[in-house]
C-alpha cells in the first residue's frame, strides 16, 4: 500500500476513497474546511447533514468529542460498541467545527473494526471524514474501480481493498438516549 501517497493527499486537502464495512467511503482531513467543502460539493451533500468521523481507535476522536459529557454510567455501553460497525452520535467538543457537525452539538463517530480502514487511519495518524462514495441520492459504490470510474481525478488516492461483509451502511445510534438514527 502506498501510504506516502495517502498521507500526501490527506495533508494537502485532497480527497481519498477507501473500503468500509459495507461500501466505499470518501474522506479527507477533518481539520481542513476546504477539503470537507470539496467533499460535500462532490457528493452534492448539504453541510447541515454533518459527516461521520472514522478512526482506528478512540484516541483519534478525542479532539472532536466532549468526552466529559459522556456520563460515567453510560461509558461502558458507549464504548462496548467499538471497534465495530456501529456509528455513535456523541456530544461534540466546543472546538469541533460546524462543517463536521452540521451545526449540531453532537458528532457522529466510529472506531472501525474493518482492517483496511483501520490501517488507513493508523497510517494517517488521524481520524478521517467518512461518507459513502456516491452522489447524494445514488447507490453507494462498493469497489475501487467503480469509485475511479465515477469520480476519476477528483479523488487523489483510492485504496484498492475489499469492503466488509455488511449488507448496508453502518447503523447509527445515540447511545446516550438509546435512539436509532439510521438502522
């Protein structure tokens, strides 16, 4: 795997594509507003929807999550979902920008167990924005070749590895309210 090319694309505000648990994801550096805007424009996705952050471990998400707002009696149930194919809606840090949260006081985050995506986050040393590889309203793409065909040069780096075995994108839950955001 050409991790140097991935790191260069990530650090220069370019878009990356990589396999997740069910579909290919499109991502970028969550600290780079222009990169996030570029991603949202490519997908034709409104800023108000917010984005998911994907990480190899929770330490990559701590800067974005208001960790102290997770009640002590809920911490085990919150963190028992990870690593795994569950995206959690958690309180956002006051420093987390609106271009990630969609203006909410929460942020959607996931510590993935899908090894290619974990390897990518480890190689980048960072969480990564993660949204399905498709234009809003179209079916998500599931292969590297389909991503290249659909988006061409708009994606600077594509990880050629298989998606996981889930039939649908990850479930999104709010573990503090026990509500399902996406089943």
